[in-house]
RNA sequence: UACCCCAUGGUGUAAUGGUAGCACAAGUGGUUUUGGUCCACUUAGUCGAGGUUCGAAUCCUUGUGGGGUAGCCA
C-alpha cells in the first residue's frame, strides 16, 4: 500500500486507482475512523507483545505484520514489547530469536523496544492504588480453594473470606509479599470485582502471585510477579498504545482490561481489538505442540525446514516477501480461519519464479552416453538465467559425451502423452541438442544403468533447424563437470488436513515421508560454491535453497516447494 | 449447561439496504526450448425459518451449527 495522504490509500498492483474504493479490513476501518475523528489526537501507536518463551511462527508473523504495517500506514509507531511476566517459562535465547525473525521479515521497531519487566515498579504502585481504593485485596486461599470458590461456567462463585480485609492489612501484606515473607502459593493479590459475573475473568481475578524464581532480566529483585491481565493493559497504557490488537481468545478478557484502566483512572486507555488467528491445513501451530515435535525429535529443531516457525521457513527457502503476501491474502476477520497451505505455496512460487536463477540439477541420476559425440570434446552452451527477467542474463554450461538425466525422464515403453526419452524417439536436452534415443544398457538384474542416444549437430542450443516440433525438453548435467550435492526433499509434516482434530494424538498424523534425503545428486558446476541461503529454481523440478549445512564445494539443498507438475496429474488420473 | 464471538463456492476473503465479486484449489483449452510461467474459459456460494422494506448476504426475532472462557499461563 502506498500512503497518499492521511485518509486515502490505494494499492499499486490494482489499476482501478482512480476509483479508490479498495476495501479495508475491519481493524483498519476502525482505526481510520478514529484518526478521522482525531481520537488520540489522530495518533496511532500499536505494539507486538510476544512472551519470550518460544520461537515465532507464521501465526505470530500475521500479528506483527499487522501491527507494524498499520503503524506504517497511519504514520504511527509500533512498539516491540516483551511480555515477560512469568519468569519460569522465559529466557534470553527467545528474545534474540524473536528480534532476529522480526528484522528478517523487514520490520524495525527503532527505539521502541520495551519489556513488561521494566514496569514492575510502576505496576506495583498501581496495585497499591487499587488496594487503597478498596478494589483489590490479599487472598490467602490456596489454588484449590480459589478454584472451588470461583464457581463454574453455569454457577456463580463465592466471595473469598479474605475479601473484606482492611486496606491497612492489605497494604501490609502486599509489602510483605514483595519482601519475600511468604512462600509461593500462600497468597495472591486479587482484584475485587464480582464473584457472580457470568464472565469468569471478572470473578476477582488474581493480579499478582508469589514466585521465588529468578527472572531473566530482573534477577532476584522481585519475588512477586504481575499476571497478564494486570500487566498487559497497564503496559499498553504506560506506552501510550492507541490500539491494542490481539487474537480472538482474549475477547473475553477485554472487560477486565477496561476495568483495570478505568479503576485506575488512567488517561491513556488503549482500545483492545481482537482478530482471528492464522491456521494452516496440514500444520500444527500451537506452541505446546511445536515444542513437543522438537523435544520428541520428530523434527531436527525449531528451525527444521518442515516447521511453521519463521526460522524453519527461512531455512526452507521461504522469502519474507512471500510470507507477507500470503498473510495479506489470508485476510483479517473475526472468523476462525484455516487456510489451505496451497495458498502459501502459490505465494512462494510467485515470488521465487520472478527472482530466482534457473539452474539444472539431477536428483535421481541415470547416465546417458551420446554415442556419436567425440570422446574428449567439450562444448560451452548458453543458458538463460531467468526467462521472467532478461536482466538476469545468461551463463555458460559445459556439455560432453556423458551426461546425467533424471531416471524418470527415460522409459523403455512410453505411456500415452509421455514425451521424454524413449528408444526411437527424439527429445531436446535443454539449451543443448536434440538427441535421438537408441536404447539402453542393463545390468545382470535387469536394471537400466545407461541410456544411449545420438545427437543432431545442427540443433546446437536446442534449436530445431528444419522445423520439426520436439515436444519434450529435459534437463541434464555433464557427468565430467557435475558437482555432487545432497538434496533434502520436504513434504508436509502431517498427512491430514487438521492434524490437531480427531481422536488420537496429533503425532499419529505425522507424514512418514515428510523428508527424503538424496545424497547422490548432480548439479551444474556453477553451484560448487553456493553459500547457504541462496535460492534457485532447478528447472522442471522446483525451488531450492542452499542449506546451513552447505560447506565449500559440498552443497546441500532444501526443496522449498516443487514446481506445479501437470504431468504428475495426468499420470495420477490413469 | 452460563456468558461472549462467529456463520458468503472445497478454502480464504469482498460487497456496510440497491447487479453476490476476487484469489487459491479443481477442471478444460491455447502459447511455450522448464509438462514451469503466461493467457482464456468452466465448475461452485449468502446455514434454516419468520419479520421490517419498493428492495435484505447486510437490519430485527428465532432456531441450528462452529469457536472461546472455569491458570497463582500468556
């Protein structure tokens, strides 16, 4: 999107710019309205508030793309705030990975880096204020008792016997809690709201608990920590957030969010707006399940290329542009969304098609001998780097008597519509020559070990001099010049559309064939010294990304996504 | 069973009381030195019942279906 002025927005890839009737999602509509009404003096401040207890996945990407993009579109700011209010689950390791992933996606929080733990002192003071107002109390009920007193979804709760302690006593006990006088679990601070509320979150919710646990940033300074519901709204308010965007499951927390800010009579009262989480078919997204995959070694780690984490997707070869495009296309509403992974795949292909260099690589090699080609001759042929972008130029490819082609590109008997290498027929070797297959050589077990053909010297470059139409074109590499490579073929991690639903464990739905490693692949010589992260299209096969495990002269490629394959569809139908 | 939210082709999403459109997926054909890309076309939708209105996907009532909520997690 391009900002025209403070009120009007158009998209570039849409040529009805003059009509300017592009629809916006409901959140942008609300914010636009607020800006038009000069609410918050027309300012927009959003925030992305991850808890540093895990790696970011594409669902988080939706949230931070939203927050950063909106800030950008409305000339505002987006804060990065680590919601580090529960020291038992959090660690610095995650802070680094989260910042890395957000930067990789192309967003910048500038100076606006915050931690909820920076506000512990302020938050403590706010709790004291609430106590002084008679709106919070120290409760000595145990976890089990609190649960019992809370009531159920259908029955109201009972008031805590400690609910009517004097303000003085509450203040004294709270100071004691902070001072470390009491063991964990012995007391909590609770907001005094309404034990009969139909919304359970309003039944005197805990706002502080005792944890004698070292915090990754504040160390041993504190042994009481604020709960999410208390810390989050106040952190938002302290930072002057105008629109606090979160996912749907927090909808029911909104009355509490507002209650706390109202009781404290804070000037800055951000508006919480909830949106739908992003879910993908054939994928699990919950942090718990992703941890399980890592811990039970179902994948190699958080950055396994099959994981929906940003670090996994980066390693797999997904680009930030393709992920953003996908998120934009997925949309934003209040309905539960389960998006087909095929849309994600479409978005990567779309981006990679435009930008990656074409190369030739043979993943399942079989030797081809051009019987009428001179033994020692080496030809240099021109190959176009990207037909979508002439500016990417061309490169030289060595050609010689012995080549490798894909095993599936040769058949002794051709099925209908098969136009690759078949005895007696012609096929084009891409950018090289038209060759005629003359037969094959088998070992004692009947396995084909070599294919023979003759070439037409007049067809250099792959042209057909006398205008005969050659339907098939196949890729190849010169055996003498080829570089051996390892290729890792990834498929979806699960073989059911919603691996999280159904009877058994989601692990029952793991796809046993989600990773296939091919160690004897041959790629064109220019790929000998690729560096990790480089992206390519292997012609006729798919998009590949040089893996972290690549060492000089020994490339390892990850398949990001295969090319669409209409031949596979034809074959499947039969 | 209480409260809250949601309901448009297979999937996702527009239409904000006035012609139900787009994308992905699926299918058919064309172009092609990648069975890729690109192009054209086809299939397919407003959860049900009432009501308001000249007119309802949109507003109201109600039913049904899906989701969320009973951490001293976020």
